[in-house]
C-alpha cells in the first residue's frame, strides 16, 4: 500500500490562487461553473455559510483556491506510483472527505482520497519544560500509519508527506516541503515519486 499525505494550502494553492480571495463568480472558469452541478450534497462540515454566502458562492470560492497546474503535478505522482491520498490538511476540518474528492476531481485530479488524518490541533501535550503545546501534524500522520499497519498486517506500507510546513518530527525521511509562495513543483514531484517507488 502506498499513501501520500497531502496538505492543500501551500501545496495545491499558493499566493496566486490565494490572492483571488472571496469571489462572486466573475473569477470562476467555465469548468468550475460546470462542476457545480456535480457537487455532493454534504460538502462543508463546518463553517456553513460565511458572510451569508450562497452554496454556489462557497463552492466557487473553494474551487478557486485549487490550482489546476498543481493538480496536474499531483496526478504525476499518483500515476507514477499508484498511491492513494490521505488528507492531512486543515481543509479536512471544514470539508467532508467526499467534498474534498469532488473538489480536487473538479480541478482534474485522477486519484482517490481514501482517508483523512485525525485532528489533534486542540489536544494538548506536555513538553519537557512543562509547557502545554498542541500536537503537531506529524503525530496525526504517525497515528494514521500505525492504524493502517494494524489493519494491513501482511502489507508493506510506503508513504510520503507533502506539506509547506515542517511539523513532521521523526518522519522527515518521508517528507517533501513545498514553498508556500509557489506550491507543488516538479522538483517536489520527483522527490515524492522517489520516496514512494
């Protein structure tokens, strides 16, 4: 089994996609408008209706946040390795797994999202100094890997992580960091493929 733990902000979007901000539809491509008809009924988990926006505005806003060229690069990793995607991004807190699959697929993604990591951001952990700190994303990923190992005892689990923030602790050999100003680029794709091969 091959798994790619995927962050979204700073990987599939970056300064160019983020600066478009809240949209009323005028920035939407025809492909994004066409995709609205296939959106799942249960899309958002939380955050419901920011700024009194319509469902269509929320969907267009989220579609506008995903960079199509970055999705094409992500597809190269999936096609070269056969990996499945687990979302480790904070987007998993706001958008359902089904919604994330629809969102990325609407932008051209060809892979499959098979899960999301648990959210430990509000679970405190004591440090050696006695301070209480939030658990890092690396803990969430480690726990997901351990769960998969317990379920798939007879299978080798290979994994890679792509994120713009380094919170990966002891998982650094599996980690590829992107620059949040540029998102996913070919050099990162090559490293991810090497890790997952």
